[in-house]
C-alpha cells in the first residue's frame, strides 16, 4: 500500500450550513450535492464553473441519492422516503415506515453498490423510554425493508469496494460496526465491532476509498479519520471546525475529499472562533482515490 496523505485545502464553499450533511458526488455532471437538514435545502455546486444552486425542499432532508433521471432524487425526508422531481417539485412517496413514532426523523443514507437506497432514522425528541430508531433499505422495486433496529442515531453508512461489507454507526454509542451483506437480498449478518471513538467524539458520515479504507467524519472531534481495513487508525485530518458531518470523494479521478460541516449546537463564543463552521471543504488526496457513486437502480 502506497503512502496516502491529505494535501492542501483546495476550496471552501462558504455556505454556513446549520447542519450540512449527506454530501455526494455526481460524476456525470461533475458536481457536489449535499443538504442542510435544519434549513430544508439541497445544494448543488458545479466544480467546473464554481456555481451554486439551491433547492428549497418541502420537508427537512436527512439524506438523498441520485437516480437515472437527472432531475429526480430519491430522498429520505424527515417523515419518509420519496422520489422528488427538482423541476416540477412533485413528490412520489415510497415509504413512511415510522409514521407512528412521534419524535423520530430520517437521518443518514446512501446508495449501495447494487443501486439500493439505504437510510436510517434517529430519535430526535424522545417521547418514551421504549422509543428507538432503525435502518431501512429501499430495493429496486421501491419496497421498504427494515434491516436494523434498536438504534439511537443511525449514521455512517457505506460499503466495502465489493459491496459485501456494510459499515454503520449508531453515533451515541461511539462505535462503528461491520456487517456481512448478502448482495442479492440486502440481508445483514455477522455484526462485529470495527472501531470506537472517545466519549466526546461521535462517528458521523463515512465512505470507503478504492483501497478499502474507511474515512469517517467525527462530530465533536474536528477531524476526519481514515481507518485501515482492520479498524486501526491510519490517518487523521484536522479541520478548522468542531463538527464535520459527512464525506465524499469527488473530482474526475475521485482525488478530492469533500467534507460538510455544521454550526448547529455551537455556542456564540465557539462560532466566533470558528467562522467557517457550516462550510464545505474540498481537500486534495495524494496516493489514493475514491470510488464511483452509484445511482438508484429503480
């Protein structure tokens, strides 16, 4: 394995998101997509001409994915999962699996190597001691399947390069787990601990690079950590913000590391010290690249 380093900060997009999340790369249009959950806005940044588009959403967006239709997204809104057309602003609902659970909302999500959309929920406002969140999968027919339950904040979804290992974090536990994936059915098995964070650092969004190493944005830690396939820390990138939230690989050769962040929950004194909180950061990678981002296969 060649030496991997994170080079210079190439660009900062000064959006000041309250809760920037869900970043992904659109290789067809060489653009970066992400959401500000608390502002109910999706962003698209064109890397070639450096223009920024914003799309106000009808509900808060926890996460989303691209589809074969350039104007249609599959979106995990706070209240359920739907197709959303950016041009005519139409909604086609696919699932409301937690409509009966007051205080939960959808959170992190991502499309797997087979083109299925996965999204998990979180307990945003606890109403009872028995309340919990879960992880769901939308298959190519649009059917919704629950894959994990008894979670608090579903996060950090990503897959190994061959798609046979799922990485997932339940953020308040400070743990990232691995699961075996049946790539035909999406069923999970053989849960095992992959990595842990300290008590004040929470694992947030993740992705896996072409060498099979996991990169994780760490809320409260001001860092993105690259883990070896055995779970040992390989590299730590320190950021100028306390709350990095999600990562993606972008650029023509997937040679950029793209990181969203949040200013939500920071005190006024912290915001003064972190004027870039909530911005999006693009770093150069040296010695490694990411993988293509799948589209929903439905």
